[in-house]
């Protein structure tokens, strides 16, 4: 096993040449970001070692873990696994960027450390991507760990104010989600990204740290003209929010802050303005859900006082507005390289929008 240590910020561009090829197969770099996830790592890594796809390297980024993860990873046998160590937690966005910059693949297959991939996961994703050079990213069929008959997601939908949610989440894993099709964007829990696409649009926005960073990246890719393919044969089982509490103040803060940045960077101006009304409606429905102890809002309210929830939302808005000028500058750069116009993007967002009731009343 090779090991690379990183003590500072990674360079802005890839430090390695484009993906090598094994015969006619493009090299794929499977990237796993780990932070105190020792309890999940063995099953996750075993599933990657068992992949049917031969041209594969495994890159594990350890985000300053303190639970013994680095000791376990350093003891892994020599082979396809490479360890990249960060002395501090860079979050999901920064950790994946570190792994991507250290990787050599023509494709990057991102997998959460609390997930386990079917043996043909990468094989099926690469098949779909290689079939069409306009496909820059592929979404997996992600099932719940304890209830594999239910979906965690089959691509992402996006709310009218920038929150990504799994398409079909908590619905039966039936024929509706067994057809390969284009979707809006993938969940980075288990997704394939083309190196050429990331060379063009850039990597995850590290200001996001965690949550909504895949929504931002996916929408930037769509604006640049890339498509996303949903591949139902590429199956993964996922422990939802296994690496962080699913209804924690940490998650609620980052989702609320980061979804504002998604709107500022990526939404057409008319939808960005309309998002304020959508947000007010969402808050009203989530208040109802909290009072009736339903959905994610109800579970957060069961653990936090109303005053703390209000303070959390206000703090998220304050943090979002503080960085809004920077996000607006990034928006201009995104629009300057756009291959689709605001009307086409608005139509995509409307076609793949999650409903207010689902956001408020479903977990």
C-alpha cells in the first residue's frame, strides 16, 4: 500500500497526468473519504476490492481521524489501495478534492465510507459513461442498508431553494427505478465523474465543507452542457448519514447555509428570486412537521429547543450572506462558460424538483 501525506492546501490543478488505460479499459480511481469511520471501512473497502472491473485503483483519504482508522489503513496489504492522509478534517468536499488530485484515473468513482458497492458497480457505471461522451457523471441505485427493498436515492432532485434530495428516497425499489435514464445530477455518496468534465468545471467547492456540495457540482456540470445518466445496475447499499447524525444541528446548519450558495451560484435569476418564497413556504410546513413530530424537522425538534432551531437557521443565513459576494463572483465564472441558457436550466430544475411536502414531512 502506498501512502501520501498532505499537510497543507492541495494545488488548484491536477498534479497527475490523465487516466492511464489497461488495454481498452479506462483507469478508474475509486475514492473513499474517511473521518472516524473505522467501523465501516472493512466492508466498504472489501466491496471495492471485489469489483469485477480490472482497471481500478483505490484511493482512501483519511480526514484526520482519531478512532484508529489510520492505523488500520496503514496495515492494509500492498496492492491497489493508496492512502492519502490529511492532518485535519477537510470535510467531504475537501477530502474528495484531495483524493481526486492524487488519483490517476480517467474516471473517479466516489463512494461513501458507510456504503458497500455491488461487485459490478464500477463496471456498470463505466459502461454507461463510455457509451456517450456527453455523459459527464453517472448516478447509482442506492438502497438503504437495513431495508434494501427501499431506496435511498436514484439520482438527486433539487428543491426550489437548492436542497438536494434522493430521487425515490424511502420508496420501494421497484420497476420504476430499474430503467436506465437521464437524471438531473448524482448523489456523490456513490457516483462516477469523468475527469475531462472536472478538468473543465473544477472540483467540489470546499467552502461547502459537507452537504449540498454534490448539488453544486452537478448543477455546474449541467450548466456546462454535460449530462447525467442513472444506471440502475450499479447498486450500492448505504447507511444513511452513518458518518454523521442524520438529524444533527451540524447537518441542519450546513444544509441550510449551503443550499443558499447553490441558489446564488447556479439558479437562473428568476428562480433565485422565487426561491425566497419557496423557502418561506418550506419553513411554514417544517414548523407544522416539527409540531406534529413528522419528518426530519420533527426529529430535529425532538432533540433541540425551538430557540436553538431558530438560532441555527439565523446562524446559517448569516454565514451564507457573509460569503455571498464570493459566491456571486463564482456565479459569473460559471455563466461565462455556460453551454445552456437560463431557460433551459430552469426547465431542468422544474422537471426534477422535489415537492415541498416531501421535504417537510418525509425523513
